[in-house]
């Protein structure tokens, strides 16, 4: 089943064109990665899919419905969740209260939400009463992904989940992504760690200067690793 269909979108910041005639799709249960060098337009693409930016040309269909005019809040209510690159949490609230906000917005009980989050990242049990702002960058990223999974999203957008993190935290994030794949959670992930991309991707879109220049299928089962690295 086609969950997302993007046809010929163009996005600009003022007069500066950032995305040029982007077309892509995502099937139910797929994990698709977007790779490319810095400035390729990857973050702009995710923000546009989330409704934070408006394309001036083209169309986006999410779950069979045009997203233009729906807005990010209503898209979130329809199961489209976004984990931004900046790793921002509600710093002055406890970890528990951060999860409570996700539970409330997704009509899930707090005990169930905590169980869901800690089942994929048990170490958060040790920090429940701590202020989220005191967490390390990796712990914040794990909290953000866990929060996004509370409402069992139809589609999860994740921007650079392993960027700048220690190897031990990257392993934890990898375990969560494996969990998502096992549970057939659909996701579009911007990622530069090619080991993770090759192991988990159903398909890969390569971006350069605001264009999608290549689509690669089942990279982890092929010999595309060297080719993929050449684009970064």
C-alpha cells in the first residue's frame, strides 16, 4: 500500500530554490533512507513532508490525502511524526513529563506510554524524574524517538539520528531502528552512517543540490556500498 506519494515538489527559502522537482514515494512498512552531502536539501525535504514548509509547486499525498493546508499539528494527529535534527526536548520538564506530553497528544495513558518508551530504551527508567535538559545528546535523541513512537505513528520522519553521537549510543539507536523495522513501522530517515543505511534500508534516495539523483533498492543485499559512499 502506498502511504506517501510526492510528485514534483519545488521548495524555496525566499528566492533561493532549495528543492527542485522532487518525486518520491513510501510504501506501508518500508524504511527509506535519504542520503547526501550537507546542503543537499535533506532537512528541507523532511520539513516539507511534515507541513512546516509549503511547496510552491507539486503535490504531496499522505495516506491518500493531499497535505496542502492541513498543517503540521493536524498531520501529527493523523499519525505523521517528526524527530528533528536539533535534539530539542522540553528541557525544564522531567523525562516523565516529556513522555506525558506525548501520551496526552496521542490519547495514550501515561503508564502505557512509559512502558512503550522504556521497552525500547530501558535505561530511561533511571532518568524519569530528571530534567530532560540534563540528558546527554544521545539520551535526548533516544527520548525523542521513543516519544515519537508512543502513538504508534503511521509514518515517522527522523533527521540525522546518529549525528555527533558516541558509538555506544549509536548502537542503542540502531536497536530502536531494528525494532521499528520488525514492527513494520514506516519511516523516512536522513542518515549519514552508511553501515546503518545498508543494514536497514528498503530503499535509498540520494540527494544532491536539491535534486534526487538516484534511487537504490535493497542496498544491504547488493554491492552498492561503494557506489553509495561516492555520493557523500
